[in-house]
């Protein structure tokens, strides 16, 4: 007997515009109506010295949630400062799509630097801006074969590795190694259909997923599509962690929604001292001030315009097993 694809039924329900889907069953973690589905807990760790420089609030201020029906799934509800959100949004647009990283555009046009190519003589090329759907860093995800390989990789940026490390440690994952990243760029009509992430050799390591910009309805079900998925609202700054039982569960994004607030645009009136402490990570120290000033002034406007109608998702994975140093000799099961 053919199994019923409950996942697809719910996916279509949230994707549709007519009738407009109800938000009644979409879990917003802080909403007390969902208190029976969500558990909030405090972190036991004392703060990590790196939080401030990575644009994160102190850990004592983080709100971490788990879900009754999805063991191993965590949501850290926007632990970023406003400037922190700007820093990561900017990285995803200005730095990460640059060569030698890969993007979906590579198959069509050979561009060294997509963001720069989007602005020629001060005018914006909206078609090119809209074209970017993904960037891969570290071991490049091969979208056709779904197989990672040793000779197909670029460096994982240090700040991204550090960010993931801080988040992993906060949840007690002390051996997590970030080795592959997909940055997804969504527009208001984009969707991501049901899938599991199983290309990694190591399927025990958790997967970290960061959201910035507009909001998304995220669906997570079970290990087959007959399980009715849960709908969760992901908002700018949220970090979703898929570990243990939920690591191999079907998930999808059927809908991008306009955010009810813009935490990346909140009033930025930090002192220069605070800014410099927060952003030691921006490449070289001499770039520090200029970078942050840029993110508080006009320079920020292009990025602000982009996220006004887009969502960015950074998905970080460990590829190798604890005992492996490389993929040499690894035979993949399909
Ligand atoms: C992925 C993914 C989810 C998201 O890239 O594999 O599931 O929230 N992304 O965009
Ligand atoms: Mn996924």
C-alpha cells in the first residue's frame, strides 16, 4: 500500500495563497499559546569570551527552546545584537558569494564577485541581485550527485567556524567541526521542498541553521513523509539546531513571510568602544572601525534593501567522522 504523503499535504497548505493559510498551528516559540508544545530552558554554561565579537548577546540572555514532539531539535531565539545581524547579513552578501566559493550563478556566468557586479556605476542590477540562490563554502555540496569530495572545497571562513563553535558548545557539543556550509537566499516567493540532509559521512553530528531577514514557515516531520510535520516560525536571528532524532527528519520551507519586526534595523547607538569590542573579528584590526561605521551609515543601505524582501539561511554541517581527516578513500552510499 502506498504511504500517504502527509508532509506534502501540509507543505501545499502553507505554500498556497488562496485560501490564506492560518497561522494558528504555526509555533512561535515565545507565544504562550504553544506552551504545551515547547519547552524553554536556560543554558548552564557561563558566557563564552567570543560572543560579543561574533555579534551575539551574552549567553545568559539567550532563550533556548526544545519541542515536545521533536527530540533533538533546538531553537535559539535570536541571540544576535542588531549590529550582529547586520554583520552576518553583510558577510552573506558581500563576502561569501565571492570566488573561490561556489554559487548557483557559476553555471551561467563567470563572476569573481557577485555583489560588486550587482552595483555598477552606482546603479543596481535587480535581475542579477535576484539570481543568487545559494553559495557553498568548505566542502561544496554537489547538488546533482549529493556527494562531497576532497578536491571540491574552499576554506570555511574563520568567523563562521567560530560562530558555530560557540553555538555548538552552548548546547554541549564540544567536538563539532564545521566543514561544509550552504547559504540559501530566498525571495518572497521562494520555497524549499521536503528533503533530508544525508550527504554527510557523519550523520550523528548536529546541523546548525541560522536565519536572517524575512521570516519563514519551517516544517519538520519524521524520517518518512507519512508523518504530519510541525510548522515553526523562523525569524531573523533564530538558530535552529537539528541533532539526534531530528537530524535525519524531513524538513522544508513552504513559505516566506514578511517579518513583523526588523531586528537588524533597530536603533544602533553603541559607543565606538563597544563597536570595536564587538567586531574584532572583521578581518584586520585596521578595518574594524571603518567596517562598523559603514554598517551604521549609508553603506548599510544596499544590504538593508536586500533583506527587506529576502531571507538568508546559513546551514553549517560537519561532514567527516571524528576519526577522519579527509574524504580520501570514502565510498558514499547513495
Ligand atoms: C537546507 C535547509 C532550511 C532553511 O539548506 O538544507 O534545510 O531554513 N534550509 O532555509
Ligand atoms: Mn536541509
